């Protein structure tokens, strides 16, 4: 039922392995009999992490989520990783395997959108206090002329958290047009309210500034330079058999696997600034190492230390602290983790994914699950919260106790 591996020096190449993640999933029924799980010969992991990864397996066996993939490491490399349980339960069970791709949901906001924004800021193509309407003139309608890129990146724009932009058969242009016509729900900069609409808009800004679609820009400017070879929007048909299932939605043909779970992203042909990205555990571990490395990965500079510092410090001066994209403490969107330092930063995805990075202790954790499979209901949000807290606390207690 488990595939685990570890490395104390570097990430296993992303072509060889990956992990899934999903957030709120149903586990009210017993799992089917376990099929044989494809697995590499296990390599000995960091002994201090034995308890954390045993807890991960216990949580899957107990039915908190159908499957989970996790990696824990430092700036130098992965210390231990594992793939546990099922990539899919319905309509038939499939074991989770290294190399499977997960719909990472709102991790898209960090991995694709925020990182591309930071690249463009460093190059002088955009700047944080630039008005959104200077790039997308139509956005200035309905009293939104003063909204800046910083407001979008910190969820302080005043835009609504979410709107149904998909049920009328909208496409990407129609989705953006609807947001441009929306009035603000609160004064600009007055409160932190997590907004998918803000990151949909930010993705459109980046596409306009870069002169190409967001998926093309993210691949060229972020994923390819970082060696994230299995991170992409819209997996082609040949990869869909390696995609972890999300929800079972009869109106969308049954089990969703290989197409984006988020409805508003699906309306934009799967490419959006707020959701739509697919990735693996190995690729996301590389991404975390970049941040712990102050913008360098494997000896190559990708972002400046000043950029990393700006993105991970409080940009809001409000009660719900936010960096650029990243969640800081205190914030109700903080990933459950009680033992990390005050300097840690995190993000979650609705499908059950999360990243937690702690520069004080030089530790990161990638945790990917399929908690919305087969349904987002039946207490799945509580179950993924429990899994995240137990795993993170055990990992941080172990790694901060080492000599």
C-alpha cells in the first residue's frame, strides 16, 4: 500500500516520481481491497521522520483520505517521501504510484501565478503598485480603477471571494469580462479576503504583459527553468491515465481525472491564474527548495534574495497576514501546523494539497491528497485538517530535535 523513498542530497528527477494531493474528500465508505501498489524498491529515509510517515499511512488506512503523497526536506534536498493509498476509488480502485499527477487547485496561485509575477517584477515588466487598469483597461469599471497588482497578490483588492462564472457556458474572455464588470465588495486595501477572482485577474494581467497565454508563459518562465518537468496545465490524453482522481460529478461525466476540478477554471479551458495546474510531489519539492534556497536551486539563481524576502513578509498590515500570494501567521487559511516558526509560510489547495516552508528551521513539507474523491462532502474538510496537523507536527518535532 505504500511506496516510499528518500534522498538527503537532491530531489529524484521529476520524470521518475510525483505525488498527488486533494483536499476535501469523502471516506464514509470502506475502501475496496487494495490492489498491488507499483513501487520503487524503498530506500532508507531519515530515521527521525519514521513517525511522521507512519502517521501519514495510518491516516490513509483510517479513511481520512483515499491516498496521500508527501515529501519532507531541506534546501539541500528531500529527506523522505512516500506515496500511500489510492489514486482513485471510483468507478474502480487504482493504487497511487510515483509519477502520478495531481490537480493542485489553488497551489496554482503560488507555483504559477505568483512566481511568474515575481519574475516580471524583477525584469521591470510590471511593478506591484501598478494599477490593474493600466494593463487591462476594462478592469477599471465599477469603481476598481485604484486596484493594484499588490492588492490582487495579497487578496486585498476588495473583489468578491468567489462568483459562479461558469454555469452559463462562459469562456475565458467572458469570465474576465464578468469580473471587470463586478463592483468591489469593500474598500480597496481595507481587508484581506481570499479571492479567486483576484487571481483570475492577475493571471490575465500576466498573459497580457507576457504576450502569450498563461500556460505558455508559466512553462517557459517557471517550470522549464526550474526543471519541473511534470508540472503543467491541461495534461494531454497520454498523461491522463497518470492523473489522480478528484470528485465524482455526474454532470461532468463521472469521475474527474486529468481535467481541472475547479469549475471556473474549467470554463477557461483549464488555464487560469487561480487554479488549473497539475504537478507531482517531486516537482513541488524542487519548488520548495527554491524558496528555502533564497531564490537559488541546484546552484543556479532564479529569483533574487530580495524578491524572496518581499514575497514572504507581511504585505498587508492587517489582521490576516499575507505575503505576495503566500499565507502568513496568523491567518484562518494557515495550513494546520503548530510547531513551525513564526517566519514559516504556506498555501493550500481545495483538492487537498498544501505546501509548508519554514526558513528558520530549513524545513519544507509537500503534502498532496485526493480528499475530494469521491466527494467534497461528508466531513472531508475536517479530515484533511486532521491529517495535515498530525503529519506536519510530527515532521517538525522530529527535524527540529536533531543534533
